[in-house]
């Protein structure tokens, strides 16, 4: 078999599709004893780093951004609770139950593959959020466009840099207000496979939010809010990710790969004036663990994970009786036609005290250009 960019487009898209573990394969067709026999032909350079990182479980956090999105949701609803708690009638006892859908479409290409491989990925994302009624209640819509460049100088290392622009609208159902936000992200990522069993992933994001907030006054003496302000944040995420096959763990089903994941996340928010809690900066931090599994089947890749996370720092602890969460995710990635991939999953994070729930349905389509 002759390996060409066209014949390998499906594998490239599988590796780049995002929000799913790419299982990866060892070897390839045309080897001794394989179809066609004779001298073995390997894949072209642009495939090798992605297959290697996919097998290591490092592509999922790189493309998915699951922890980043979950954190911004928690902090966003936390700010709503913190603002409402300024009313002495409602100082605590807050809950939220939020469900959202995130459809996306992505295109990617190989820019060059001399002295390493350079890739370009462009993603258009949408988010539609429905919050259940409580002491606070908000729905939102968000649209964004991200351009991501990443380079693999060798099969065991990838670094990336990207920019994202987006707009969002928040409807504050509990007080008749709204917030219009424009945001800009810059990000940097590193993926490093240390050995056959372990790799590390890191992400840094700096975001600027430009917020226009309007809340009408009421007959109880509240004069209302009509402000424009900036809120920035610096986000840091690190993960150690394992990759163990069925020949290493007797309890694994045949062809499945197990990815134990240990993570640390830190964020600092910077306010132009002050936060709803009265500070110039607010900090957030958590530890998390996930047990993730995937298997490559003919034309599709099921995957799932279960995990736990603990927030050790957050500004909204006085409002919510919740700092530990149980998470699960289930999904599949399907090759559609030649060189295109369809990905769908559902993930949910639920507080152990039952006070905070976030459920997210993700659907994505990827293509090469």
C-alpha cells in the first residue's frame, strides 16, 4: 500500500477531531507477513506524532478544553450567586443545575513536514446553556472562532499557540438583567510523551473579557446597574496521563486502552474595579483524577471516563455548600466518508452534596483542507 496525504487524511482527521481520545495503532500494512508482504512501508511524517500522542491519551485535553469550559461555567454562575448574596436576605443556600449543548465544526491541514511537522487547525464553536431556576437563574449563548498552530519537532513532543475571538450573551432571569461579553483568548500548550506508559500535558490561557452589564432597578430601592468593565484571567492546567494496554493489565478487555489522569488547575481573575466579593483579584484551584478508556474498532472509537475533582480554592464557597464533584463522560468518534470525522459525547459533573450539576452535550464535525 502506498501512503499518501489523500490516503492518510482519515487518520489525520481522527487524530485531530478533538473531544475524544485517539487510540492509535502500532505498525501498519505492508509489513512482513502483512497484506502485500515485502518491504514494510511506514506512514508519512505528519501522521507519526499524532498517532503517538493519540495512543498516549494526550490529544484529548489538547483539543477538548473540557476543564477550561467547566471552570468558566463554575466561576460564571458563582459570580451570579456572589452578586445576589449582597442582599442580606439571600446570603447562602445557592444551587445550580445547568445543561448545555456545544456544536462545533473544525478544519485542519498540514503546513509543512520538513525538520518536524507544522499543523494549522481552525474551529468554530457555539454554546447554548439552559440554567434551572434557583436563587439565581441565567441562560446564555456563545459563539467563537479559534485559530491554532501547533508543531511537532519529533514524535514525542508538540507545542502549540492559538488565538480565539468570541461573543456571548447572558440572560439573568432572576433579576431581568443581561450581560453582553466580547472575549479574546491567547493560549499555549505543550504535549510530551515521556515513555510508553506516561506523558504530560500543559495549557496556559490568558483571556480578556469586555462586559456590558444591565440590571433594571426595582421598587425595593435597588437603583439598577448599567456598566462597562473588563475582567481578565490567567488559567494554568497541568495533567499527567498514563496509557496502559490490555497486555499490561489483565483486567482490561481486549484492545482497550486505560488512561489514568491526574490534574491540577489554577486560575486568577483580575477585575477593573472589584469583584462581586469586593476584591481586585479572585483565585480558583482544584485537583482532579479521571479513569478514561478507549478502544479502536472498525470505523469508530468508543470512549468513556469517570472521575472526581476537588476545589481547594474558590471565591464562592460561602454561597455554595459544594467543593467535591463526581464526573463521567461517554462518547464515540465515527469516520464519515473519506477524510471526515463525526464526534459526539455527553459529560456531566455533579457535586457530592447535590447542589451543583453541569451536563454538556458535545457534537463536532471535522474535515481536512
